[in-house]
């Protein structure tokens, strides 16, 4: 997995959310805000649905690689 700040492409993927280098939560991205400022992690077992906003300072890791800006 690698860190990404390109949140607009995360819908439908599994991500790790880290706080101060430690795993905060891992989950499925259910919805990304239109301006890519945040996303919703789906409910998983006892973990409730949760909104993650860029201003919260979390690092987000994904297994997907960003698309090149020019092809």
C-alpha cells in the first residue's frame, strides 16, 4: 500500500487510515465528496460508518496507484 492525497479515486476501494503513523482504521470507501475533501468509510462489524476529512490530518494508504496525469 502507498500513501495518496488523490481521494477522488478512492470510492469502492479498501484503504488504511493512519494517525501519527499508527493504524486508525481500515475499511471500504463508500462515498467520496464531490470536491474530494473527504470520504465515508462503510460500517464494518462494530465500527460505525465514519466520515474522514482532509483537515483531520490523517494519512490515507491505498493499494491503487494514481493514474498518470498525461498519457
